[in-house]
């Protein structure tokens, strides 16, 4: 059995880098850190530590969560927009990694290729955390689990239904996180957007060893039945904007609206929450949606009391802080 005490010096590139116990330990640590912060107590667990934040893609939550997490514990961060450093252009990723590893104690990376975050980890010699790639979004999944745990206590046995683009980074990381926690996970998505059979089989086998299940559903109303958490994400991820029109047409039936929330059968008893990693297209107030309105979630669901999306966003801070502390705290 491994716990967070064994995470010193280690990277998080996908959730498979963690044991179930480490995931549970990180959630417990994040809950304690949240309680402390709300009580006005912060520490010096990252005193003297420097963390590089390399971003190829845009970010609000992940970037701010990392900056505030480090500062809360006496550490500091340096934001490096990939367009402003040599990474992969005038210098190989391996060389940049070796330079940053001589100066920084850890690196958080957000970008396109999973291979880039793997190379950073391989060559820097310091812990590297995946802050989202095309393939996975493991730090998001930690905040997702934390938010469900805050609402329901025990994770095992709870049912999470993800509705939308079932093969994207958020959906597949959530699928594995739920499986590792012994939950029942339904990936509700059109046939053309389901994760690979290998990924589903792996997640289902992880879940079944812990009393959970993983399955794919194509009928949104059947898929959502019994859900304790209904989760969605944007229909086109960063880098896929050219597929916007076809995704909107394909995913309309998977929009999370009040009908879908009713179909869980848990709305009247207040036994279901709505989750979204954010940013979300829930109304007309964005450049993308000003003409077409809500996409993956309707405004009434997004703004409902059962919507926990801003708790979830705040929990990005506490879970990323837990990760930094577990990997970097000295002594
Ligand atoms: N959920 C999430 O990763 O948000 P950002 O893109 O704002 O970091
Ligand atoms: N799937 C989305 C998540 C954003 C936080 C994307 O990759 O753009």
C-alpha cells in the first residue's frame, strides 16, 4: 500500500501514476488544506521552492490554482507562455527540461501532446505535473472527486454519469478516477466519440476490483438513470475548434438540461449534483455562444442549487496544493 508520504519527488503525468491510496490520500490532504485556508491558516510547506508553469494552451483555473497554491505555502511560481520560450522551437523539449530542472523544483505543464509532458519529466529531474494535455487532465479529476466527496462523503458506490464528448481529456481522466475510487461510471456519448475499447476495458477492470463498474451508454435518458453526479464538458476541446459545427449537431441530444436531470430519478430527493470542469457554454454571454446560446448545459441547470461547479473550481486550488505539498514538501 502506498500513500501520499511516498509521493516525494514524483510526477503526475496521468492518473495511472497514482495508486488508489495516493488518490484518497491527496483528497484527504486537500480537504485539510481547504479547512485550514478557510480558517485563515496557511503554512510554509513550499518555502524556498520554485515552480515553473509552462502553458501552450489558455487557462484560467489551472494557472491561478497553481500560482495561489504555491504562494499560500511560501513557494513561488514563474509563468512561462510557450510562445515566449524556446521549448520545441529553437531548443528541444529535452534541453529545455534539463535547463529548467537546474533552476526549478517542479514544473506544471499545459499543452497539446502528452509526449511533451513525458519528455519534461524524463529530462528535468524534478516532479512534473500534467495541467492538461490532449490526452488527459489528471489534476481536474482530483478536484472532481473532492467535490463529490464533499457532497456525499464516501465515493465508493456512487454513480457518476458524464454526458458529451466521451473521449476527451476530462472524460477519460474522470472515468479512471471514478474507477480507482470504486464508483459506477457511465460514459454517455455518441458511438463516434466513445473512448477506445482498450481504455474502457482497463477502467472497467480497475473499477470491478474495487466494487465499481464502467460502461458506455448512447441513450442519454437511459444512461443518466440513478446518477448522483451528472458531469459535462465543452463539445470541442482546445485545438479542435474546426470541428465546432459537426460537434454541435452530434452532441445536441446529450445537452445537460432539466429533462436530463429529472431522468436521473434523484432530483426530487436532492441526491444528484451537476459538475463541469469549466469554462462552460451555458448562456449567450460568450463570444462563441452569443448567437446560438447554451450548448453542453442549459443556464437553469448551471445556476441551480444542485450545481457545484464553483466549489469544483475552488477545489482545483486545494487539490493542486495537495499535489505540490505531497511531491515537494521537505522533511
Ligand atoms: N478546468 C480547467 O482546467 O480550467 P482552465 O482551462 O481555466 O485551467
Ligand atoms: N476538454 C477541455 C477542457 C478544458 C478545461 C479542453 O481540453 O479544452
